[in-house]
C-alpha cells in the first residue's frame, strides 16, 4: 500500500511536469536536430540497462547514447575522442550516481554547461563492499580509538552495481520518467504510459525470479569472479561470495581460504563475466564440482539477465 502511494505521487509529479514552460521542449527539439533526429531528446546514460529503461519509457521520442558498452569493465572505463564528442551533445545525462561515473561525468558537464545531470539510483539503499566492512577486516568498535583507528574511520565504500536488482530498476525507472518529463514536458503523458509499462516489466521480472527461487533454501551461496550480484542476492535471501577483493584476485593463502569458505557453504554455482578474468573461477569450480555460468552485468536486457541468474541459482541448489 505504501509503495503504491509513493508510486502514485511520483506519477503525479511526472504529469505535473507538463505544466512547465516551453523552453525545455524547445531545447529538446534543438538537441534532436543536432543528433540527426529532429524532435528527439538526446539522452546519455551510463550503462546499457539504462538504455532499455529509457527506451521502454520514451520509445522513439528520444535518442539514447550509452557511455559504457556491454562486455566492458565499468570501473576503469573512460570515453574518449569521437565518443566523448558525441556525448557532449546530450541535453540530459542519466547516471546511476556511483563513483565509477564521477570522472567522465564531470568531464561531460564541463564540456556542456547546459547538460542536466540526474542520479537515477538515488533512494536505493546502498550495500557496503565486503572489503570495506569492519567485520571483514578484523576491526571492532573498539578500534575507533585504538591502533587501528585510521582503518576503522576510513569511509565505507559501497557496491556500485545497483542496477542488478528488480527493486532498484524500479527506482531508476521512476527517476528516469520524471527526468524525461522535466526535460520534455510536451511528451509527459507518453512518458507516464511508458513508465507504467516499465513498472509492469519490473514486477513481472521479480515474480519470475521468485518463482524460480521458490524451492531454493534461504542463504544459498554462489561464487562470483567479479562480485557484481550483491543486490540481487540481498533482495532474494542469497549469499554472494566474491573471488575478487578490492579489484584483485586472491593470493595463494586467500585462495585457500576462499576454497574452504565456498566448500563449507556448499557452493554449486560460479559466475563469470566477459570483461573479467575467469581462470581462478574455473579452477575453484572444478575443485568444488560447481557449474560455471557466464553473465554480463552490463547486458542491456536486464530482465533476461535476472531471470537467467535465478534459474542458474535454482539449478545449482537442486
């Protein structure tokens, strides 16, 4: 009930944007003309999954440019040359709001002073990275004033992979629709209809995932070569065990500890991703008798990704 009330308020905000004055619509038309598609709003997004969200909501009313392509490592990606020049023509940047975007987002904003930047994942509860939690580093509350005070006081780093969760995608869709309506108020009603379709997609995806996981014991663990699936695991009562820590593969001692942890958790699924090394993951899978499944965290079809991941977890738990 509370969720429906919040959604209704946000939908009303999208419609209210229709009452804004016309210069934004004029800017949209100008940006479309510059992009080669007159009348279309030129929108830049961080990752392919956001392209899907924008196009589901806005259809052919927008042209979408993706900063970080599929099969890439988003943590070190920097647009250059012709890509940067193309992105600089966008009137709206829909970023997630996570650290790996900060460098190139600031560069884009510097190139185009008229760029509107919206953090679409704002409002999502962020999960701390395992290596930044005090319990993972052997720190306790008493370390705040002891010899480990500097480590204990270090800022917590949060997992940036917020889009790998139907609940987070729903939040992103609401923010996206509102941003589009403010940028192009003449088409706010169309954006509302598209938003309703996008919210239906998130609900259907969540239902499909829950159906797949219905017989999976709570707390079931899986290994991930690049730990990108913590939000999915959190939402559905699972446990992700990352092979990488702080962007690095484990040393021999760390690998032994990881093998013992995964064996104790009866891991039967190891996830690999196209942009990241998989040798250690395959070695661990062989040792554990686990299945290796490749899933690209940056795939555009986020829904198929979530459903496929749930099916892999369910198969491993049988």
